[in-house]
């Protein structure tokens, strides 16, 4: 029954010879300069040009990143004529938050572990060269440089792809004062070949079959188009896990392979690896057993939670169930542990499923390896070849049948090769040390606190430069010919008037811009008893909705509206609606807003480039319970300006200084080249958070800003916002604290687990710590809440760090605002300008010094402007209703 069920997983020798031929064709494609860009098997040159010859000697360090554990090694290579070496290693876990976090954290973790290892071996005083085993596809241009092409094996670290991993490691090591120099970047497969090559000089193939799978081999230079020169050989890292990503193996992939792929972290990628490596085989078995059970073929058709839980069946279970000498006892025990309560027939069937799945893995691996061996033999123009394959990996080592099956199939597929399989005892670590040349740089000198914080202290001259650059960017955004390439987008809002007091009626307002979503009913009265009454309800937006699909997000919004209308008893009324949507939108009219790009942690798919008003209308239509008249889509900044403009007609600027940072202002129509007409004014939503995305303020960005940027959801975007807004200030502080701790200047050099957690240092803690009324003892208490055991000295330093980061944010924000008030003064052609800025946002409202520093900076940089700052009470909700009311009024006037 199982055989019939899994018929497509049984591969005949003819099929395997066909796979072998397909893989050979892929190798040729990967080696060719013209064909490499479209090849799935990348055939990456490693710049390892020769195998060990036994004359190597010296003391080396090696680190090994790529599996479920991170390893640090010390390797002593003796020149005693016996080719002997001594290896001492230490294993460290690779936590999920590190392998799915950001690049800075990953390399900091690697450096941390290496330092710990060096300390345990009393090596901190020595200067040692280091080999870096990095088991992911890298494009190398020299031995000590490698640009990561793509993550594999469940690694999903942000900000590392397309960067040189050696320079990232060097930076982290320098930051940690580690006295080592990285001289070679080695793939684990290459490391395995080099280790075995030290013991057996015939070894010219390296093979990994474990969590991941890969192979490397020594290729003739004349065949490697990607590297200059024809002499000698070079080790090629095939990166064969991606074989089939172009559909080349689709005829061999079963429905279970497809389901497994869809549920993986990288759908459509590493398809060969997903059919072979131990990371996926347990899951494949689970999917098969689940389907068989649902069809009543196993466990009396009873589906347990274990069968429904992804990752519940692991490779260790599959290996244990295939220990035939122990009969069915292992199988029964494992299945019982998984609450499956099998009969004897169930145990036989499950054991058979495991066998077919792991046998197919060995078969496919053998076919690709046979292709490499055939190429080696043909390169050497030999009729028969003797060679050794260095091999490593948990699947090969621990599975009771795997090695035997693999050897047998390889020998059957390439009878012209006499192959010895040599198990690598110390694998990639010793191999990396073999590759590493003896030389190293001095570790970076210890940085003191003032050196660390100096880049945050922006003198007046620099702030004037920032103001001038902001002014230039505002102009680019307004001009027709430069707007498309401008980073500060200067988006027209089609809000052409501020309230005049005659607005009246009932309006609905929506406010979307953070983790909470509000629906409001706003009643506006005009005349002598002018007033605004508001009723609102707040709804949470869960993370999975913020980062799910656009349809889910807008369906959730409409669900909230329905709840509110029900709650207020107004479900039948067709009210005019204003939609505060606090993300960059390009508007073609007041009720059309095309999302330019998400900010503030939102990542809903299929929204960017779409009209959010249409998406809202569609969602209302889908629900088919009520109808609304969507009159205006509004940015929260514009809402803030309108709310304050209702109280003070002199308010023509809106500023948000909270989770995000943005400004809008009333611009003369004649200056807005991207909109027709020269009469009157229109509100411009600057979207100034993107100021600097073109590199114009790179001179003031610190390494901490870059780390925060790289670890964010939108690297390279909203750079000014990331230096000025509440969402990021705490994270900048955390990065500095980590650096100072690593320098031994804080927390006795001990980085606590909590300090490693992204987002742990919220901006509200900055506000609390910087409060003048707070004694150092209270600062210590806050730090203790964060799991940071601090002394009084630590508290002083932390307070200082918080102070420089928030002061810089306020001064940068002030420089930007000074550019806008100066522009308003010039627009009006006056010697002295009186103007009000409507402000909203938690940073402005709650931080003890932000508002004062901001006001002082504007005064310093725009001395001819008298600026009044007016705190907006409920800017975005009330503002949306007021804009809707003004739009209705202007529409009615137009109709008359």
C-alpha cells in the first residue's frame, strides 16, 4: 500500500542517470560567464587554489557558522613530518533571534562567542590569524572577501545579503577588541575537503549532507570563466542546493515536496536541498503520514496534534525508526510519544515511509555526486580514476543506513571511478585553519565614551548645513523635472483651505497610523456656539494583520467600522468620511491616495502603488453591510495642522514628532509645479522622513544609525526619520550601550540577554531616564526592569547616552523645521514672520527636553521667524473630520 502511495519517490537507475546528466548541464552553465547569471547551480569560485601538502605549520583560529551550532576552534598544525594537527573546539547555540535577526546582531554574536572561546583558551593576549567558515552561498573575488548571495538552512538575517561578510565580521571583531585578523573565508564544504585533503592527498571533492547539503570540487582553471587565468585548479563551491529552482526537477517533485516548499522560509528556493537534507526530511515524512492518516490508511484515521504540528517529526525520529535491527520497537516508541498509538501494521508502514524518503535523498545525492566525479575524470582525461570524497554532516554520520546506500548508488552510477569516502572528523574548522595564511591586523584600539558619542554632538555649522540641504530637497520635490527623483516627495494633499468657522454636520473619521486604529464620529457645530464633539473607539491591529495581505488589513478596518457603527447605533446612515492614513501617499485629488511605501512597521502586501481609498471602498463592498461617502484621505500631519488651524488661523504648518516624524505646510500654488493652477495655496505633505535617503546626510550618520537602519523593516529608507523619531531612538541607544559594554565601559562588560533583544529599550525609557527629577537610583531601577544590572557609574553613562541621542533628534528636527519656516517667510516676502506650528506626537508631548531643544534650535537657525508651537488635541481624528467638512463646504461653494 505504501509502495503504491509513494511510487513517485522510488527512482530507478535510468532516472538517476538522467538527473546526473541534468546536473552536469547545470555545472557547465554555472561555470560560463554568459550563462552563470541565469544558472541555478552557481558554481562559485572559492579562491582556494591548492590542497594541503603537509608543510603547513602554526597556530590558527577558526570560526564555523552555518548549522544549528556555532563553533570556535583553535588549530595547531605541526611541521613534524607526520602531518599531525591538534584541534580544540567549543560549541555555542545559534539562537532563533540571531539567525532571524539583523546582520549587526549576528556578527556581534559571532564575535562574542569567539572572544569567550579565546578567553577560555587563554588566547586573548596572542595575535592569531583566523579562518572564517561561512556555510552559505557567497560570491568571492579573493580569499578574504565574500558577498552573501542568499541565506539557506532557516537563516534569515536582515541586512547581510549582497554585503561582504568578512568586512562585517572584521567590524564586529574590531568593535569587541578581538586581537585577530580574518584572512580566509571558507565554505563548510571546502573546509571539509581541505581537512580530509590534509589526511589523504587524493581528496578533491567535499560533500556535506546534514542540515543543509552541498558539494565542492577542484575544477580546472581553464573552465572557470568567472576568474582570470588558465593555470592550475581552483576549488568550486557548487551550491547545489538550488538545483531545480528553475523547474529542472519538477517532474520528480511530489505533492509533498511542493507542500513542504510552500511552508518553508524560502519558497521556490533550494529545492534540491529540500529533497535531500535532514532539515526537511522529517517534515516530509510528517506530511506523508498526515495525508495517509486523513485517508484512513494509518492510525484508524485519527489525526493527532503531532501530525498537524510543523516540525514535530524530526530527522532524529526518522533515523531511529530506520534502525531495523531493533525491529519495530523504536518506531512504536516514537509514534507513541507523538500520541499516535500505532498498531503493528502502522509501525511497519511508517518505517517503510521513512525508508523511501531517506533512500530517495541518498539516491538524488548520489546522482549529483556522480556528475561531479564524471566531470573530474573527464577533466583529467582518464578512463578510470581513483579519488577520495571528504564527507561531513549529521545525516551521513548518524543515519543508520544512509552512508551505505549512498556509497552503493555512487559506485553503480560511476563504475569508472574508484571512490573512497573519508569522514571528516573535525570538518570545516580545521579546514578553515588550513586555508588561512599566517598574518593578522592589530585589533582596533579601545574606544572611550566621548569618542563613541562625539558624532552625536552636532555643532551649529553642521545644523545649518542640514537646514540648507533640507531646503534644497524641498525645492527638488516641488519642481516638475526633479520631483520624480526627489527623496523628500512634497506630496500635494489637495487640501486647499483651512477651517473658517462655517463648517457643520456629522462626519465619520478613521485614523490609521500605528498599532492602534480609531474610528470616530465627529459632530461639528458652526455659528456662535461653534464646537466639535467627538465619540471614538480604539481597535488594535495585530502584527499578523500589519504584516499580512492588504485585503486582510482593509477587511479588518471595515470590521472595526462595522463594530463602531453598531456601537453608535448609526449603521444605516451614509455619512461623509475622512480617512487619516499616516503613510506616504501620492494624491491625484483629495479622495485619491496611492501608497508610496509603508513605514512604522507596516508591511501589508499588495498595497504599495495602490489607491488606499479604492481598497477601503472594495473592502466595504465585500462586507456589503453599509455604505460610506469617502470624501478625503488625509495624512496625520495635515490633520494636526487643521485641528490647530480651527483654533488659530495663523497655523499653516503641521508637525508630527512621535513614532514617526513628518511635516506639512501651506505652500503657494505657484510654487507647486506638479499641480496645475497658480491661485491660492495647497497643503503639501513633505514626507521628510525620507530626507537623506539619497546619501546627502551620510556625513552625520553614525555606525549605530546604520546598524538600526540595517536591522529595520525598510533598510536604506526613511533615514532622517530613523534619526529623529520615537520608533528608533531607543534602538540607537541600545546599539550604543551594547558597543560600550563590549568595550568594557558598561555593565562590567557583560551583555545581558535582555540587552541583546531588539526593541527592548523603548523610547518611553529614554523619556523616564532623562527626567530631571529622577535620581540615579531610579535610573538604576528602570535599568533593572530591563534586566540590566547597573552601578551608579553605569546609570550616569546610560543617562548621558539617552541625552545625546534625544538631543540630536530634537536638533535635527529643528534644523528641518527651520528650513520650512524660512521658506514660508520668503514666500510671504516679509522681513519678519509670525507663524504657528501645530504639533502632535508622543516624543514632543512626553519627552522632558525634546520640545524645548526643538524650539531653541528653530530660534537659532531661523532668527527672523517668531514661531509659536501649539499642541494639537486629537489632531488626526478631529483633523480628518474638519478636512472633510472644509472639502464639503468648498464643494458646495463650487456647485453654487
